[in-house]
C-alpha cells in the first residue's frame, strides 16, 4: 500500500468549506464526541475560529491535513488536534474524510503530530477516548504505541448521551 501524498499545516479560515464537507458525512461525524450530525451550515468557520483562539491561548494545537505535498495548493481533508489540559495532559482528536480511509494516512498524520508534541515540554501524556465500535481509530492508536488503559462511559455531547469508550494513553516522558 502506497501512502497518498499529503502535507500538514495550521488550519485557516479559508478551510471552512472543505472542513464542513468532511464533517458533514455521517460516517465521519457519528463516531465522534463533538461533531454534530447533521452538521450546521457555517459551523466549520466558527469551529476554526475557536481553534485559533484556543491555539493563541496555548490551550490547543490544531493541524490541518492537506491533500497533496504542497500545503499551499492542496485542500483540507482532515484535522488532528491536541487539547491541552494545563496539567501535563493533552486530549487527542482526529478526523479524516472518508475518501482517504484505509490508506494509512491518518496513522502517519497523527505520528507527525506526536513528534510535534514531543517538542512541547508542557505535554507529558496524550489521552484518547474511542467509541468501542470505532475499531479503525483504535487501530490507529495501537499502531502508534498508545496503551489501552480501560473502558468507561464518556459524554458524547454531539450525540446527547454517554457512550462506552476504550481509553488510550501515550506517555511522552516530557517534564511538566
């Protein structure tokens, strides 16, 4: 399997339409805790503005996954985020357009973001919760060295309920 060409860069307001197209797919949105379905028109622009504010405040690292090797000419096809808790932890989130599933792209994109996280001494550990039925996401985390630490019920606000999740942890060893 050949990995498709892609690049990473910070998300931009101009990415709103492409992001909205990705997250409007129910197969992409429904396994997530935060992406509503149906996705509200204009919601991506608001979400990107929120990411920019949290990033400027040092509370989130957001990376856009761009189709193609040139981040200036390609289109957004996914995102990876690390939401910092201020206590050495970060919650990992990621989403990828369905057309790019099954090619190893998300594993490689998250791997690159994890390398970036190692350069942030305020991040000692990264956690991720994955809906039990989301075996693809669990496989990404396992391939990247995350340890499954258990199961729990977690709030999925976009679903309006709690769901059973598998919990994963990666210790970076950074001092806090």
